[in-house]
C-alpha cells in the first residue's frame, strides 16, 4: 500500500461541512438551492467570501481578464502550478452542490496540503492554486464554460467580454461592477499575457455526478475516463406576425408552431437512439410574446449529446433534415448555427490510474463514469494532464433545488481530492 499523504481527519471534515453551510447561504433559495448566476450580486458575494477565506489562510488572491478567481500558493519557487477547482456560479434556482462543492473541496484540499508541506518541506515539486472559473453554467451569459474556455484559448477574450445577457449587460460590465476583472492574466495559458510568467502543469476537479450511476451502484467515488460529445445550437424560427383571431389558419406563418415541431422532433431523434443520445431545448424566447399575436420569431437554444462522435454527427444530420421539413410544414424559415461544440475525448489514462490508486489506498469504493455534462475539466484536459472525480448525486437530480449529496460523500471526496493532488504535485515532471 502506498503511504497516504494526509490521512482523513474528522475535525477537518466537520470544518469543511461548516464552511459549506456558510457558503450555501449566499443566494440561497427557500427550497434549499441557490441562485447566483455569473456576475450577479450573489455570485460576487460568494466570490468575496472565498477571497477572504483564501487570503486569511495564506493564499494570494488574483483575477485574470475574464474574471477567473485564483488562490495562489508558492511551494517551489519558479515551478509551474497544479490548478484545483470548479465554479461558484449556478443555474436559476439551481442546486447548492453543483460546482460550488468542487471549489470549496479544492480550497480545503489545498489548505490541508499547505499545512502538510509546511511541516514536511521539500515534498512538493510544483506549486498549487485554487481556481473558481467564471461563468461555467452559461445561464446568464452564453456559452457555458466561458472562463476556462478563454483560459485555454478556445474562446476569444474580447468576444467573451462583449457577450450580453437578456438585459443587455455585458460580461465586461458585470465583472467591473463586482471589481473582479483583472487587467492582465495570472497564468500563461491560452492567452500568453501573464506578466509573472506563471505556467500550469496539471488540473484536478471534483464534482457531484449529476447522474445516478454512483448512487444506483452504491459506490462512493467516480473516476472520469472520458466525456460525451456535445453540439449546442442557437436556432431562429422566422415567420410573420399576425392577428390570432382575424388571420386565417391557412395564411399564418406561425414561428411558435415551427418551434414546437422542432422540440418534438428533438425528442423523436433521441427516442430512436436510446440512452446513447440526449437531446433538449433548454431555452425558448417568443417574439412579440403577446396573447393576441401569432409569433413572428422564436429563438431557441438546443443541444445534442452522445458518447459517440459518429452518432452525434448522424443526429445532427437528422436535425437538419427535420428542420427542412418543418420549414415547409409550418411555412417558416429556420436559421441554425452552432453556439458551442466539443468532441468526445478521453482524459489522460495516467491520471485515471493515479486517481484509482489513491482511492484504493484510502479504502473507498470507486468505478469509472463518463461525464455527460460539460465541466471546466473538459477544456483543461486538452491543455494539461487532468483528473476528474465524481461523488454521488442522490437520484441523479441536478440543476434543481432538490439536488442533494450526503455529508459522508462530500467529506470522502475532499479526502480523495487531497490525496490525488498530493500525488500530482509530488510526481516527477
């Protein structure tokens, strides 16, 4: 058995749970969830709390130009950093565990390691940083995974800062209102504008599963070997505005009818492929949205997801054909563009093996689970060696106030993350 660097500690576990309760109070909803969409006051309050938590424990807090928040700790001068984290922003009336658990777990794990290396100096070959990625959820500002997308060079910084919400508030304005937009970048990553020349050599993230595989199997930890591929689309269905009473049915170009047919077609496509394809319409905006007006235009946000890149491509073609048929049937025009896409890719097998060995040495059960959702690790794994871990979600509920994970699973996850990160910072590079 490999020696466990920082053995589980019941006192440390209780401190984590107390901090998690405090953090969950920011943007809390009456039904037990949170609402702190990216760049809102509630998001800012949570970020301020995290900044204070980090700074009082010896971290240097910094923000990059897209508002990613870092807690830096130098263990080996001049060496690169392993980043550990997730996101604090939520969906509207979302769950309190999604993303936020991973940020606090990272803070506690790194904090434990800082105390460990202070008592036993010389063990770490690299440095450590906690990260809270900006706008992972993509609910207020699209696309999702925006902060890590800019960080890895997959999303243009200026385009991201110019993205506006439905009220016309841009990312730049929202971050400036919070005072959390850096003038320069902290790390050399996708942007190469770090004045300090800090570099990244690895990334680790822990997250609730947001599915039911671990809960169903009664397994404590999930190790992620690969991610599902995804296509996200912005669709405009264009018809003609008309009177709901006076206009003959045969004369109508009802954009909402066309949109409704697309929603049904999406579900039909999913039903043809079973559990190998997920489809959805997550957002639909009707214009002019009057009770006595036939809709002239509908904007929709759709997504297709699959573990099979070829199946996803086939489903995309099915959607294209369905839209062509709907244009004729509903007498509308359908404009379609990709909003965000990523291929199904594997995480580094060395990281999977490292995580599984760490979990075994801690005596906990584990299994491999693909991630169907997008995470910041989806971007980071293409830049540096990355480890992605899951803990169970009760009944698989997520993006809802009823989202729940048991305390024992929360604390076990922190223990595992601590051990995984210790092995990452001590391994030869």
